C-alpha cells in the first residue's frame, strides 16, 4: 500500500468517470438560474433548486468512491447524472473518455446494457417477476436467449447467497433478501461501473452490517469501479477508498477517510468527524512520515508494524512498544514510513485535539 | 420561500363578506318577489338559447354530410358479428360458428373453477352456485343474452381505455383534453348516452352493446393513467439502468407494475357494463334488464324479485372475481413440482368439463333446463309479499300521504316560488364563500347554463327531489356510519355490505320500493334515498375508522367523554372523507332520479325518456348536460372545500 496522502491514487491511467463543472438545476429555466448562481453562489432563485452545484471530480478505475451527504444534499441527483438518469444542466461528464451528454439514445442504452449496473435504495424490483426473472431482466433487455440468461441469473443469485429462493417473488422476501436480488441484478451484465444509491439505508441495523460485510466480500472479488451513495458517515468510513462529502449540491471535500478525519477541509466536514472514534478509522500510514524526515538519533531499527491497519487494531503493540518512533511496513514488508508513538497514543486514548 | 411569495395573496381567496352580500341580495329578491318583473322570476324567453337545435344541426352534419353514419354502421356491423359469435356459444343463437349452446353445467363449472383459482373455495361455490341458480330458475336464455353483450363490450372498453389511458399518461395535451371530457362523461346520466347511439345505430342488441362500450370506458382511462403515474421512480430507473428501450420500459416495467390499478379499472369496466346492459333494455336490448322492466311495469313482484336476485348474484360474482384477480399476489411454487401439480385447478376444470359434456349428452337436463321444468319461487314470494304489504299498508299509505302533502308538494312549491335570479345569486354566494370568485363563476356558470337551456322548471324539480333525498339519506347514513365505526369488526361488516350494495345495478333498487309504495313520487324518493345512503354510510365509517389512533388516545388522556371525542375529534377529522361520501351521494341520486323517471316523475328524467323515445339528440344532450351540470356544480363546491381545508 502506498501513502494515502495523495488525493487521487495512480494518475497513470485516465479516470473512468470525469466530471467537469457539472450543474443540475431543477426548475423552468435552469440556464438563467446557473448564470445567476455563478455570479452569486448564495443566491436563491424562485422555483429553482440547484441539486448539483458546480461539481468536478475524477473517479479512477477500480476505485471505490463513497459520496456522503445528508438528505437533500444532492448526492442521489449526482449519481443519477453520472448514469444519465437525469440530464445535467451544465458542464460535462466523460465516461471512459466519451461525453455522456452527447450519446444518442441507442448508445446510452448500449452503455447501460454493457458497462453500468445500479442498486437502488428501495430496491426497484419488479413485483410481477420472481427473483430469477428480476435478475435476468437486464439480460432480457439485451436480447440474450432465455436459457443463457436464466443460467447467468442463477449464478448471480448463488453469488449473493440466495440459492433456493429463485422462485420467490419480491414480496415474499425480507428487505435484506430483496436488496440481494437488486445487487445480483445490477451485476448480471458484468458492469465495469457499479452505482449503489444508499443500498442499505432501508434495512435494519443488524441486516445493514451483514450486507456491508457481504458487499466488501463482493467488492474484493469483483474489482469494479464503484460509486456508493450513503448518508451514514460510519458506513462511508468503513467502505470507502475515497469519500466525497456533499452539502447543498457542492462537494465540500473529496479525500481518503484518513485525510477527512485528520484534516477536515471545512467547518461542516469537521462537525461530522467530531464524534468519530478516530482510532477505528485512521490507518497507521495516515500518521506516518517519511523515514528520512525523522530527527536524528531516533531508533529506526527493530520490528515494524503493518502500516495498513487501523490504530485500534494496533493498540496493544502501540501501548507495549517503548520506542518513540515506530517503523511502518507495507504489505511487502518494506519499511516506508515512521510513526510517532506519542501522537498515535493520543489519538488512541482520545486526547488529540 | 421568498418575501414576494409570502406577500402575494392567493388569487381566489374565500371572502365571507362578498358571499354575505350576495346572499343578502338574493333574500331581497325573494322578499320583493311580488314587485319583481317576470324576467327575474322565470328565465325569460329571449334569454333561452336553442342549444338543442344547434346540437341537432351538428349531428345532422356529422351524420349526413360527413358520412359518419357509414363509419358507425361499419363499426356496428363488426360488433354485431362478435355479438352473434358470443350469442351462439352462450345460448345457441343460430349464427356462425354454430357450436353452441354450451351446456349450462359446463359454464357453471368454468365459473366455479375461475372462482377457485382466483379466490378459493368460497368464491368457487358462489360463482358455480350463481350459474346453477340461473339455470335451475329457467333464466338461462335471458342471463346469457345479457352476458353475451358484456363479453363483447368489456374487452372493447378495456383495450380502448388502456390505450387512451397510456396516451393521457404519456402526453400532457391528451390528459388536458381528456380530463374535462371524462368529468362530464362520468356525470352524464345513462340515458344521455343512449340517444345519439339510437340515432346512429338504431335500437337492439348492437346499439345496447355500443352504448355499453362508450359508457364503461372512462374509469379504465382514469385507472390506467393513475396506475402508470404511481409506478415508483426507482422501479422505472432500475428498468432504464437495465438498458430498457422506452417501449420495453412501458411493456415490461410500467404496465406490469401498474397491474393492480389496471385490473381495478377492469373491475369497474365490467360493473359499469352490467349496469348499462340492464338499462339498455330501454333501447331494445333483450336480456335480464328487459324482462325486469316488463315485469316491473306489469307489477309482477314475485317474478321481478327472481330476476332481481339473478342480477344481484351476477353483479356480486363478477365483482368478486375481478376484484380477486386485481388483488391476486404472485406466489412461488415449491421447486420440483410437475406441471399438473402446479395447476391443480386447471386440471380439475378440464376433467370436470369433459365429464359435464359427456353427461349432458346422456341427461339433457344438464345441457338445458326447459322452462316447464324450471323452478320458480315467484308464487311463495307473491304470497309473502301480499301479506307483508297488507301488514305495512297503513304505514306506507300514511307515509305516502304525509310525504306528498307535507313535504314534497310544499317543497316543490317553495322551490318554484323562488325567483331564478335569487337562486343564481345564492349559488354564486356559496361558491364565493367556499372558493372565492373563481368558484362563484364556475358554479354560477353551470346553473346559469341550465337557466338558459329552457329547462329551468324541470331542473328545479330534479333539484328538490335530489336535495330532499340526500337530506333524508344523510339522516339515515350518518348515524348508521357512526354506529358502524364503533368497532373494527362491525365496521368491516358494514363496509362489506355497502360494497356489495354498490355493485348492484341501480335498476335493482326500484324493485323493493315499487313493491312497497307502488308507482309514484314517493317510490322514487325512497329508491333514491336507499341508493344515496350507501355512499354516506360507507364514507362515514371509513372516515371515522381512519382517524389516527394517537389522536384519539390523546383526546382520551385529556379526559374527553365519548360524546366529546365524537364531536370534537373524530367527526371534524373525518369530515373530508365524509364529504367525498356526500359528493358521491349527490351523483348517485341524480342518476337514480333520472332512471326512476319511468315510474313517473315530472323532472328532467321524464323529458329525457321522451327525448329517447323520439330519438331527439339535441334535446337529449341538453337535458343530459343539465343533469351533468347540476352534479358538476356540487362536485366543484365540495372539492374546493376539501382543497381549502387541506391547504
């Protein structure tokens, strides 16, 4: 693992999705409203709501971006702009280098049939189809023969742990099971880009936890570019490679969980992080400094700690280790950073300001 | 919300002062009636516009010059061909395909199987039993004549309604045009539909079928558009993300998801068809309705009760079957079952039908029950009814005398004494008080149109019949509804009774009142009262049961007595729902007054019947619209009231 301080990881490949100054304004005259909002960002225009407010961001291949915001912050609208369920009012969105807004209807449908999958908050299942037929729906739209799509749907249901329930109709299943169908359906076409719009918000806390674990399992297995929407900060911290925090249609900060906790960009972001048990979130690398920056005389030899783990999971070692500076090793065992023990203990004990 | 929004007043705010002023003016007009010029008392002749002639001109143009006649005749020809097919299969009319008639036992088994499949054994017994009853009572021919028309008309209405509903949902312009048309269409009395059909197509089964099709389309359009609009956004988005084209989205996502609403529309279409087919006997439609009409006119009570029971049973069976279909939820089968294990009802049906066909060859009684072998309960009914009527005769005679001398005649005289200008002002005042100048204009406009149509006096007779009947219905309906709402089980039972009563074709309500009161005004009022009380009971019960339990608990914890609870909390909260009942009640009474006209009233209904027998389209349309406008005026007032209350 590399130092997570750099904002977008690995800039060698072009981003999968790239947003440039994207606006989405609802109302009768969005164009005029945007002009006024550009002049005065705080203007309120009668009959218009700016749900996405001048958003620019890049999403890299294989990355998982969590978009976090409270209800009405525009996060769901943003993800609908990325999948062009909503047309944007201004700006441009490039998906694998192609301008999304300029795709014809047929091209857009083709893109969705091959590249994109989406999971919805209230599942969006068809009540008249059983689990199997729901999962096979996108394949059916694509015109695949019945036998092939049923076989594939069976496979997907097994993947999400619903084997034996293929004949059940959505209303006969629990919320968690319904969302498993939704996930299986979104994965049926083997999409490269996977959108999840608050997939676990409608579920009970225990089921939600279980589904998050399930999701992490799938994520590790499938290696997809993931855009995950949530209003739950804990969920965001638990799942994300990077988090974008939204408020009133604007992206307040887009960064790794460690950086969001350590260096909140705005007052609003700071309020979110205030009550967080940082030791659970921060990885040792998040506090690490380059070995040569450590003041002379410090002991740099001895056993290294794995830098990719959270401070909480390293707690016992940190308390027992007597060194002021502790070397941190990456997955290959190479020491790449040094951790100041006192600072780590402060965070662990909750004394850090 | 910006400042300007808060300062700007609603454009049409209710203004009690102006309403009071208008009422005052109306009162002055009434008090100074003696001194008023004649033109303010009755609509003067120069004010009356020849609407009927205009309508007739348009119709003549459509019929003769545009050649619409050829088109309608062609359509009628196709409908007739289809009617012949169903008639042959159901009761053996000798037409192509010359297969029928089906043995009655086969039809009864099929209906029972449908019942079993859709709703379990109770529905199977009800459906199978109904058709057995029809056969055993020797009414098979008439009932099949009626059903053969429904079998043709309903699919036509369903397909037309579905297409128009999709168009209304998809194109806002279509919705904007259709909405007022549907509003008027749904408040036009049945007879108004029949006259143009008689002109274009003539009388007989095909005219009956076509009028049935036209009459039953509106609810299908409404329910389809509603169902499509109610499909959850996320389901549609999921379909779009699945890569569905717009057409795939409609066919595979939206329509299946709107299934329940669309099937409720189908239920309404079939019930409307039945109501209309029964009434279409007035334009020569054979079947149960015609038999009932003849028997009622001949005052053959026992036989008309028999027919009445059949119509009611058919109504209940059709309603329950289609409703069960609409509410049916998909259910999975256990894995690994054979085809015949998954469809036991289908298998049983096939076996039973084959058996019935075979047995019918051996025992002809299973194919057809000849008239002379049919049972009849007419004689005992007549016997019992004679006794009952003799017993209650003093009461009904007194009631009749009392109602006519002390209520109906004084009321009619009073309403005819009022100058029309005063009534117009009072109506406008009501509009102003409820919905501001806009409502005053709308409601006043409806009533003014009636004044200039030349049917003012007749319309006022209709108004007093409806007004009095609804008041009487309220005296029965509200207390009954309040009583029923006292307990959950009781409310459920009452709602079931009301729902069942509402499925009966309105014609049925005439049987008991003619039995008890004979053929006169009082019988009409009694039929209307019974018919109009049903929605009042229903919505009062619904409204009271719908009050939030926390609210009632909060009132109880504040120490409210049962009476206080009812008057201070439950009734005010339930009022909007109860007003929906009042609205429906007014509509029902208008329809009923018109239908009841054939047993003798002097209102718009009687004139409509005359227009029907003279095939006078212009007069028929004007009269029909006059009735519709009365209904729409009340509808507008009640709706504006609910809207203002909600705001």
